[in-house]
C-alpha cells in the first residue's frame, strides 16, 4: 500500500467521485488515478467504490471504513512533516483556519492583524463553511483548526477549547414599532417578521427551541448564513433582524437600532477545535493564544463574555 493510493482515494471522495476532477487536483492523468485505485482494491481484495458501469457513484461499506483510516494515516504523515518543519523553519509555513462568516468578518480581523506582526512569513488561509463542514475539515486535517459555535462540541475526534460566550441582539430601523415597547419579549418577537440565521448557523437551533418552549413560533421571512445579508434586508424594510450581538458594529450600523436580547435566549459558546493527536506548531499555538487573549477584552464587542 502506498501513500499516493490513499491520496487518490481521498481526492476522489472529496471531488464527488469524479476521476477527471481528482486527476486535475493531483496533477495526474485520469488513467493514473484509476490505476492507483485498482491496485489498492486488488491489494485489499475488496472493492472500495460502488460503480455504475465505469462511473464511480459512492463508497462501499468497506470503503466507508477505510476512508477514515486513510484520513488518519495522511494526518499522521503530515504531523511528522510538521515536526520537521518546526525544527528548520519556525517562522515559515501556513496556517489554515476554518470559520463561519461571523467569525471571519467580526472577530478575526484584529487577531489576524496582530498575528501578522509576529509571523509575517506565515501564509494565512481562511476557509469559510457551515458548522458541519468545519467539523469535517478539522477531523480530516483540511484546516489546522476550526472556530464556530455549533457542532464542534459534539465531535469526539476533536480537542475543543471554549473561546467565548455570546448572545443575540435585535436590530431594526429607527421607525419600527417594536422599538416603542418598554420590554421586548418572545411573544412580541413572534408577532413581527424576522430576519435571522439559517438553521445550523450561529445557535439557530437554540433560537427556535426557545420560542417552542414558550409556546409561540417566530415568523421568519428570510434566513441567511451571513450577518451582512441579514442587515441588508433589515435596511430594506423586510423585517426585524436578530443577529449575534458581536456582529453589531457601532460606527457602521448607526442606522440600525440595537436592543439586547440576552435575557430571552440561552448563551452560545464559540469554540476552537482541532484533531486530538495533531502536532501544534508554535505559530499555530500563538494564534490560538492570541484569539483567546483578544476575546478576553469584551469591550471590543457587544454581548460577548470570555469563557473561563
């Protein structure tokens, strides 16, 4: 068994079993990729892919099991390389961060700016995705670590570090009638059109569960994964927005009135996560420590409490 065979296996899966795309990613001709898979299956004595004619359409049960070990094997090899790189080039390399839009847009810019001062030769890659995608990216070492709220805490394959706790704010145009209420409650929120996060993003499950427990249901007219999209449609008069409080920026969002909703909804916890057996280089540890230090200055953001 050869590493290139495992790489071909993984690349085919990540490119929807398309041999042409996998070959392009590996800088090989299609026949070379097919040959590597054939040799691997012959050595193992069992098919790894489901086929329809000559076309690959999925993994067999055996293939599903083997692909996870393939990811782990390549991650182990990468750890060995990383240990070597740490000895010869401590200030060079790459840092791959998996984040949702909220983290990339509102939390990370000041952290990245400080990181660049200390490590100007490190190439930074920011990979955006859904929380579920970020879990997979961290497990399969497609990113060095992921930062998000939902999903990371339940994965047993990842080491997770609580980063900060946050809650929600209402945003509305200055003439919206809901702003005249002395106190905004769940019933009042259920009676107005809402613009908020799509399911799976930024604690949306806890959000809808809170309404359900109160016996009311929100009238969500638009949902999005991007806080800036939510703000845009609130500005267009589509409804009242509910966003993560740290995403309200005083000097940019003055046209939108904010009301704190932390008494209505449970607090969410944003975490950093990476493979449990991953070798963490100095610049990676520095970034994690820098992020934790930065969010321990909660006056930077609304509705943010550092995790202990």
